[in-house]
DNA sequence: AATGTGAGCAACCGCAGGCTG
DNA sequence: ACAGCCTGCGGTTGCTCACAT
């Protein structure tokens, strides 16, 4: 395959964009859209290659782009998603409205990598959850009982059990009046990639603010059903999710919000 | 005031993969 | 099936600016 000549050989401009060039590109795209990037610069009267135009539009000029510094929440989200997706910046960007892959990549290399370097994960972090292999409901009830009656759980002010049961699933989650449990729930949901979209639609600040786990679980349950997640390929992962249990000692390790 | 240095970020480069004729 | 075109992605570069010396 013959590679197209580079911009310089074609006599096209490289380097930073001038305000005039930006103006030409914006007004052209506003009038005509950007169907064919390769043809665009010629039609718009720009001495740039299509690739450069596309990059400038996608990373800087598009009205969809959110300008300004990243919030703490956005940074946390990036760290979270990076754990899940690695350096798949576009996948991360698609979950952060208004942010570009380039921007996320930059912030990762300049800020977040350093931030993580200073962060020491808790010991035995792999043992956050206990998987219950046999007789799910009996085992989990046993765990819940010991959880509820553990005397040295001072950080958990009150506890109740929220259960959603129907033909195909049973979710049992200890509920605390503070927000710590919410972090664990989020981690569980995050651990399964294909729940991402569902999580985004369900995981709202409102739930976190109101600590409304019963409602969350109900909605999650309905969502699982509607997504038809109980057949074939996802079966193992569903089992994996519903066999999670949150251990008392892990709750006590969680940082204050 | 001049120079050095490092951080931040916009832009470039090369490649992969999808699409089309 | 194949070649060429186009787009999108991730790694990298290099410019700019702020701060230190």
C-alpha cells in the first residue's frame, strides 16, 4: 500500500493553528459539516492536511468540548476507568462527556500518574470480597448475621438488609446509614465491564446523596432483566457478581468520604 | 535581568482496521 | 480477494510558559 505524501511535502502548513485558520475551519464545518476530512481543507481553503483539521476540530474547536480544568470527580473517574481499560483513551473519553482522548491522555501523564504513585493501596486488597461457592442464600445469611452482630464495627451506625428476589436473581446487600457501602457497590459494578452503561444510567448522585440502596438495587434488578443478561455468555459473570459479599473488615478499612 | 529547567498541553506521526470499488 | 482510501487511535514530540537560580 502506498502511503500518501506527508503534509510538508505537499506544501501544507504544520504546527499551531492561528485564530484565522480556526475561524475558517469553524465556519466551514458549521455550513457544511465534516463529511470527508481529506477533502475538507481544500474545499474550505485551508493549507492543512485533513488529519490536522480533524484533530483540531475534535480536540479543540468542537462545541461539544468542555473547556477548563478537570474536577476531582472527573480525575477519580479517569483513574477508575484506567484501571478497567488501561491506555484505551478513547474508551475512557467516551465515558467522560466533553472531554477528549487527547486531553485525558495528557492529564493522565501529567497529573494522575503522579497522584497514583503516592497512593499506597491497603494490604490484602485482593481479599475485599468473599466469594460464596455453595448454597448461596444460606451462606450469605450466615455472613450477614455475623456482620450485623460483630461488636467491633463502630463505623457502621445502623444496619439493615435489603433483599431483592425474583425468579432469576437474589441480591442481598447490607445497608449502612453512611456512604461507605456505596463505594463498595460502585467497585462491584465497575468490576464488570459490560455493566458500565447500566451503571452510568443508574449510578446517580441522587442515590449517593440519599443513600437509597433499596431503590438502587430494585432498579438494578429491573435493568438486569431488561438487558436479558441471564443467558449463555454472561452467565458466569452474573454468578460472579451475585456471589459477591461485602466483608465487615473491609468496610472498616474504607476511608472517610 | 538573563538563563536554565520542568510541567503542561497542542499537535504530529505511524499504524491498524473498516469500507469501497 | 485485493488494493487503495479514509478515519480513529495511542505514542511521542516539541513549543510555551512559569518558576527557580
